[in-house]
């Protein structure tokens, strides 16, 4: 029986076809044909056949999707990675009676919740539910951003900026990243890196805008401007994003424990938790540490922008290298450099030294956040990629939520950032060792492209 006839049987809801779960091929993998919950029945047969086959690896439709994911990256991690600006502003103004460690819970909750919902959204994406959750989460992000302007107390900022924005970002980010793998195969590394450029661009735009707008129009209207920006970017992403492959109802529930029979995947998840325990520490406290060594408050805002600008180049270069040498092979030296720069960060004695360290840190950290989904996709079949990436992102969220507050508590207890730098950098460097182990377990040998 041909692949096309199998597609039609599955889409017509034939009981025997659904019971036998016919296989459909794409990317050299096999998956089960089921009805796409977002495609009307009368159009389903035609659209499913169009979805199948090799990834186009280019073309207007594929690059429009990549552009849409770039907008998602800009609106989610671009906004979240600007937290250092808010941390410094809240410490000095709106929440000056709260400790830095307490305020850091807002940012760390954002980081964590940007990953945690991926467990559910990855599974829903595999089953065909994408557009409606994406639109609803986009509305939540925009609404909560406007509400931040009205907040005056810690619990209000925590609920709107920490929980609301964090959950919204988490719902839309993971499925958007998986869609890239629908449209790109051989060029997946560079495609992921291009889409990830949105995050550092957002991390440049928002801090610079805040630095210039707050003195002119005040904090409230600055946040409202951010809300309008997010409304425009997420609105366009809702229009342009489109999955290419049909949904599949693979075995297993929301959390597929069988995936952890793959030792390489298990070690990779543990390494991700450890990296998240350390990698956001420098970004969170950079502005505060800059002021502590005599850098002006105005310049401290721009250091975050410089860090994220460097991240843009790291993401692009890592994508080019990943297609040639493999994603994990590329990530390893970049992450190691990030760990070293995190340890070195508290030892900066002046603005020029801090900028140099921040530039290298941003350049190297960008590689991880642009490529971390690629190894998880490669450690199993494409039909289950959404759930597998979702599980990985949900697990590393625990590292994201705990990392900055732990570093803040260490800093408060020791009266400086040196011990916090040792802690965060040590976590990242320890994770590098685990990544080497995961690579060996996956390849079964010391050398090879992965």
C-alpha cells in the first residue's frame, strides 16, 4: 500500500486503519498517521500529503517560519533575558526594601517557567494542538506586561512578571523551536541559530529602550511601550507560524519514562539542570556588580546590552559550526568558556575588564541556548521530538528557578560575588563533563559528529 493511501485511510477515520496505526515516513523516521486537530477533514488529505517528504531546507515558506520563530525568541527570551535591568531598577526604586535574593525570585521564576510548560506543550504539539495554545499564551504575555506597569509590591511583580510572563513564554517557545525541525534537516543547525538570534536582539532592544525611556516617560509608560512591542511581534508570529508535518499519537503519556532508558538522554538532561543552575547568575547580577565596582548606573544598563549583542555572534557562529561538526560537539567548548567567564566575572575591577568578560560570556552562552534542543531531537525519533524536547526543557527549569536565588543568597552571605561566581561557574564546568559522557554514550565512541 502506498504512503498516500495510508494517509487517506488515517484521515478518513477508518477504524481498522487507526487500530493498525499505519506508518508514514519523513526525515527517514516513521510515524503514525492521525487526524490533525487543526485541519478541517475535507482538506486534511491534501494537506497531509503536502506535509510529508524531506524537509525543504529553504524556500519562502520555510524561511517565513524561521522568521516567525525569531520573533518568538525576541518576545520570550529576549524580554526575559533583560531581567538584569529590572533587578537593578527594582533594587534601587520600587522594591528597595526587599533583599536582592528575594527580588531575584521574580527573574528566576521567569527563567524556570519559560522551560517548565514545555512538558505539556511538547506533548500537545505532537498531538496536533498548537495554534490555540500559542494564541492564548501570546495574549497572556501581552496582558501581563501591561499589568507590570501597575504593580507596586513584590507579590504583584512576582505574579505578573514572574509567573504570568514566564508561563506564557514557556507555552509558546518549545513548540516554536520544534517547528524549525519540521522545515529544516541538513540546515537545522544554522536555522536554529538564526531563530535564536531573536533573543539577544530583544535583550539589546529592551535594556537600551528602558535606559532611554524611563528618564523621559517614566517606568509605567516604558513598560507599556514594551507591551505594544510584544503585541506586534507575537501577533506577526501567530500569523506566520505553521507546522509542516502531521501530528502523531505516539505511545506514552505526558511524561514518557521510557525515554530515560536512553542513558545518553538521561545524562544530557542532568547536565542541562546543572547548566541552568549557573548560566543565568552572571546575567542576573551583572548590573548590580557593575555598580558595586564603580560603574555608573547608565553604563551598567548598556553592559547587559553588550553581553546580549555578543550572544548574537555566538549563536550564529555556533549554528554554522553545528551543521559541520555536530550540535553537541560545538556546544562543548562554548559552554566551557561560559563557565570560565562566570568564575572570572566577580574579579573584574573596572568597567573595561567587566565588558571584556561580559562579551566573552555572552558570546559563549549564546551557543548553548541556540543549540540545546538539537541533541534532544537527535536522541530519538522525530515523531516524539516535541515531547522529548518538552521533557528536557521542563527538567532544566528546576535549575533555572533555583540558580539565581542561590547565587543571590551566597552573595548576601559572603558580602560579594566571588563565591557566587565559583558556585555558578563550577556548576557549568561540571556539566561539561556530563556532556562529554552523554556524547560518548550516544555515539559509542570517542570521536564522531554529534
